[in-house]
């Protein structure tokens, strides 16, 4: 059973995550140290390790918190278009890619040249827990509600969301191709999926 965090612990964790974020944006993840993160908010290294046993745990928390901003924007965009799945999903991808272009942490991760930044990219694209898996869960849950009357089955909807999520992350990580290209590809996949699965 997970330990419930007190208010003071939650505030401390948030401050540590924000300090790590700022340091990553300024100097890159490879330059971030647990002692430096603690010093930035006036606590010692032991206090940092109490909240985050490893630097990897801190990275995981930082990526998760940033991902929540993107999840919120995705859901808001989907809700804006209601049951119009052929428009809602591609436009949600547009929002994600536009946000990524403006997001300092995302740019620091994607533009980093060190192994440490590659580790953060793994959290974004490979590890199913922090971003990839959670994105699929969040979007599928909202999609099941919004698109329940479109005729697409739950299993086909899950497959469609999974494909589009992986396609979006691929566009985030790989240089080349415009946002419009990515949106067009997601729209194409979505239309073809609907045509194939909805009678």
C-alpha cells in the first residue's frame, strides 16, 4: 500500500521537481545533481534523497508532471470537438506538437546531446509507465466517453489511440516534417480506421 504524503511532503516534492526542471532547462539533465537540486530550494542532499531515492526517480517525477500539462491540453481539445473523432484526434495532436515547440523542458530534452538526455527521451518514448502508457490510458478513457455513439468498438478505439499516440511521439522525437504533416497523418489513420471498423 502506498504511503500517503502529507501536505509538507507534497510541497517539498513539487519544489524539488520544479528546481530539477529549471536546472534541466538551463543546463541540461546531465548537469543536474541531487545536491544542486536541494541547494536551489534550501534543503540538503539527504532531504532530496528522502523524497527521490535516485536521480532516475526524480526524472520520472519530473517527466510525469510535465506530461500532465500535455494530457490536460489533449483532453480539452478532444472535448472541444465533441463526438467528431475525425477532427478531435488530429487537432489534439496539433496542440501537443505546438506545445512541445514552446515547452522549455521538452526542448532541453530533445536538443540534449548527453546520455542523460537520452535517458529522459527513453522515459518519453520507450518506458510505458510515465508518458506513453499513461497517454494511451488517459486518451482512451476520454475517447470512450466522447465517441461511444460513433460505432467504433472499444478494442478498435484502443488500437486507434495507441497508433496515433505512438505516431505523435515519433514526430516529437524525430526532426523533419511539419506539424501539418503529423496532423495530416493522424487524420488519415483516423479516417481509414473509421471506414474500416464502423459499418
